[in-house]
């Protein structure tokens, strides 16, 4: 992987985080630790999980170190402001680790927590897929709570439809 390709990947990872952060900031503080069922992640758990797993599993393995995932419990960050601070702190650390990797490292294999070998850039792609999955859960939870959320890419479905051609599809 070239340095330019590495920078493009890191920019994408940062934009992914920004989209997740935008929706996380919509969580009403009083619902942060609401659970939708026994043994289910709360919204706060989801946010803490993403921060911790990106930093202590994905980034560590990409740097050829063992995972050190601390979990997602409230003891890591309790309360809305603490959760948002935790998320931003760990994202900055994640990006610092990833920026420190030489571009050629992204073509090497790293070892995942289950002992599998995977090319580092593919591992980081898996990180973005994992984040999108949990961001979707946050959107869904907020929808169940009746909380308005920002559109993912700037337009709502209705706005895209209104701007789309009315020509019939064949």
C-alpha cells in the first residue's frame, strides 16, 4: 500500500467516526443507559464498545500487538459527557496508532484475537464494517425512542426521492 492509499484509508476511518459521533451526540442523556431487554447492550454500552474495540482490539492487532479490549461497562465512562470524552480520547489514540504504521505494514498479516491471520488493511476494513453495524443499532435504538437523528450522508430518504427523476423504471 502506498502512503497516499494509507492516508485515504485513515481519512475514511476518521469520517466513519465522525458519522458515528454525530448520531451518538443525539442520544438524550437520560436514555444513555436504557436497555431494550435483558442482557442487551445499552446505547452507552454500544458507544463505549465501539471506542474500546477500535482502540484496543483493531488498532492493537494492526500494530502487531495482542488485543487488550477492556469491555464496555459503565465503569469505563459513566454519564453522557464522560462517554463522549472517552469516545473522542480513544478515537484520537486509535488514529495515532494507525498513523504510526508504515504504509507497507498495511499489506502484512496481523493476528486477530481468535488466532486468524488477516491482511492489516482488510482488518481495518472489518473495523469500519463493525462500526457501521453498531452505528445502525444506535440509529435503531434512537428511532424506537422517537429521537430525530441526522441523515447519514446529508439527505433523508424523502429528500433523495424528491430530487430523483420521476421517470419510470423498467
